[in-house]
C-alpha cells in the first residue's frame, strides 16, 4: 500500500537539527502540541517557546525511527531517541509520535516519551 504522508518521514531530522524554524514548517498555525507529561499548548508561538527552551537544555538529539504507520489522516512514528546532555552523558529512550494531518501539515502533534531521567 502506498503511503500518503511520506513527507513527514524527515520530521525526525528536523527535530535532530535543533532548528525550531525548520520544525515549525511542518505545523499548522494553530497546531496542538503535547510532549511527554507537559500540558498541551496550541499555536506556533507557544510551540516555538517549548522547542527553543528544550534545545538549550540538551547538547544533541538523534532519532531512530523503526516503524511508521498511517491510518486515515494520522501518522504514527515509533522508535528511539538518544539525547546527549550538556555534560556529555547520554540517554536513549523509546518514543512514539502521533501526528494528525490537515492540509498536508501537522494539526495535532503528540509525543509519547518518558523524560524522567533526562534532567
């Protein structure tokens, strides 16, 4: 079966670049975003603030996506992410992103991850 949303396969590379502006290009203007156990926010400005703060708190990020599933207007990406902390130590954890797509942009973006050991 041909996948409808292959253009989101590079989202992880955008996240790993630590360039918030590149990440925001994937999102609708009023996107809903929730990562881990932080409260959900809506809109690019609120999402930008979260990413900008998070990127300052880690040295680097590397995603390894092992599975991508599509159903209707939803994309699920599953894999692992390795964080390099500012002190050089690393943490590798499983991650699952759920994306709801509207007009070929992410309208809802949920990251299911346990960051409890990161900081």
